[in-house]
C-alpha cells in the first residue's frame, strides 16, 4: 500500500556541462585581461609580466615548455619507463621518433644522469623584453587619455590668465556699454515721439472704408464703357437694315442692357472684395509700423 506524498526533485550533476561553463568563464576572463592590456599598454599582453625560460637557437622558450623543446634539440633525456618501448631501443637513447612506435614519450632528464644541458641558461625576463615591446612606439588608450589630461593641465594656467584678461576687459567696457544703451534708448524714444502724429494719421487712414467709393467707381467704369460703344451698336443696327422702331432692334437693345447690368453687378462685387482686402492690408501695416 502506497502512502501519499509530494513530488521529489532530483538534481543531477553534468560534468561535461560544468566543464564547458568553466572553459567559457576562463576564456571570458582571458579576453577581459587582453582588453585591459590593450587599453593600458596598446598590446594584448602585459609587457611588465615576468616569465622564466631560456633562449633555444635564438628563440625564447618558457620554462614549462623547456623539457619538450630540449628533447627535440637533442639534449640528454630518457624514455618514460611506464611506457612500452619498441624492442631494440636502448633506454636513454636520444631517439624520440622511432618508426612504428605508437606509445612512447621522450622525457628530458632532470636528475644528474639525464640532466638538462648545463649550457642552457634559465633566466627571468619580462614579456616586453621578449616580444620587443617599445613603449615609445605603442600608444594605448590610457596613455592617450593621460596625455590629454596633461595637455589640459598645461593649458590651465594660460587659460586662467586669458579668462582673467577677458573679464577685466569686459569690466572696463561695461560703463561704455551702459552709456551706449542709455543713448540708444533716448534716441529710440525721441524717434517714437516724433513719429507719433504720423502713426496716428496712418491709423486713421487705415480705418477708413473705401468700399462705397470703389464700388461706385467700378460701376461708373462699366457704364462709361457701354456709353462709348453705344454709337457702334447703333451703326451696326443701321448697316443691318434694322429700324429703331422694330422689334428686332428693341430685342437687341434689351439684350445689350442685360449684359451691361450683369457687368455692373460683377464689377461692384469685385470692387467690394478688393476694398475689403485693401482695408485689411492697411490695418495690418498700421499695426506693425512703429
């Protein structure tokens, strides 16, 4: 019989997943260090970091890599006894590359019998010395910022003196500026007072309504135009043989009078609109004129 109970969560450990995370963290840390070195030194390594090693055939080899390189260079060493040796190969023989031999490891000796060549000089150097770092030829971002700060500090004194001189000059011309402003204000006030009557007259003229005058003028112009063409009309009727007492003459005259009435009405409307626009423009000009 099973008893009641809640769910139970089991957490499993994944070594491969944790190994990958550790590798990623290590690479990120290394990348951050390189970026910092680029910022500080202009290269992706710390030129002041010290390492131990030796020069083999003119090439620097770190101390931890010396056994491998020394074996290649033919320095005394031995076969690792934990590995199976190919038959016929003598222990201690300098023959790391034996054909057909799969499991072999050549170990340079560290004991008196198989010691590293005493001519190899182990020394301590900086990465800058090994890689030929020249601080004068490298311009890092940090150095650039330091140069900017130093340049600003050098300019600080002259700029302070210049600002003091500018302030003194401003103080010297301040009374002249005040006098000029006072004189200008007086001149402007005088000009305003002198133009006051003209401005009042302009306002009065702008307020006048010319609508009736312009409408009457437009109507008179149309009437005058028709009066001038009346004799031409009568001549055309005479040449056409139409008697003034005939119905044809009366019909043509009525049609002419209707055209004149339409023309007068249109001219009056147009004149009225123009009068309103003219008055508006005059009022606007008057309001913006000092």
